[in-house]
C-alpha cells in the first residue's frame, strides 16, 4: 500500500488476545466460585453461555443499541440466568471480578510483537478500539503494546462506537498529521472495522484468523496471520 504514514489497529483479538485472556480469567473465577460443585455446570457449559451473551451484547454496543453500563449490567446475570442461576447480585459481583481478572492477563495474538517491531520502523502506530476507556488503557499499558503505539482512542472517547465515522475521525484527530488517505485500519470485526474504515475513506486490512464468513469490499485484503501484513505494508 502506497503513501501510508499511520496504521490504526483494533485491540481485542487483533493484537491483545481477548479470547485467550477471557478464558484464563474465567477459569480462575470458575474455580474460585466453585461453579461446578454449586451449580452442576462444567467449564465448557459455563463458557458457552458466557460467550453467546457476550457476543450478542457487544454487537448491540457496536450498533448503538446499548451503552457500557447496560452491557456490564446484563452480561453475567443473563449468562447465569440461562444456566438456571437466577441471581442478579451474584452476576454483578462476577462481572466486577471478571473485569479485574481479565485485565491482569496479557496474552497477545500470535505474531504481535514481531509485526509491531517491523511496522514501527516505517509507520506511526495507533489503537482505535470499541473497548471501554479505562480497560483499554490497562490492557495496552500492561503489555508490550504500550512501547509501540502513539495514541489510544476508544468508543468512549469518540462518544460512538465503530463503525460510526465519528470514531475514526476522533482517532485521526488524536494524531498530528494523520488523514483517512494516509492511514490504514487493521481489525478482526468485518462490520466495525472493515465497513467502518471503508465508509470513512480509510484503507483497511481484515485480520480473519477464524476464517469467518464475510462480505466483499474492493481492495480490502484478508490475512490469517499478523505476519502477513509484511506483504502489504
């Protein structure tokens, strides 16, 4: 890609391995709260219920249907209710503990450090995430990612989530000289990242390690591993 000066990354599951970090945090809490002994659900059943609700709520957050408070208020209470555990207070306590635990776990997506070292020599690197502000900063600052990125922008900073164009504009505004034309966005969510960036006029690269079905946008490359970015940047 020519005339690129700035690279904007999504964070969760693009650089910071949310899936793995969440599993590790949930495993610790599953054992701490004796979920299997008390309620008869093994970890897979517990994780499956969490995953379905979490994905649904994050999609609603992305689409502007709910805010951060509602997502956090509903996530574990609804997951537990679907498991037959109708205890809102327990769900809210679990949510608070989960946020604390997941931000203490810092597994990165395979190839993150290698590609950041390579790209930092050529471009200015930034984060634009739909994650919550304080949690996003904890994730970045608790990992080697902090040594490579110059700005961090979240949906809370912009007042809207990707794919809304204002999220991308806020990220641009945080820099000294980035424009849509001299930037590229890299992320793993087709709607939030690829559709959002393309509508904003920013070039994009789709990171698709799970080989998820997606639509087609002209001139949007698809990669399975971060190291493949060397083929384009």
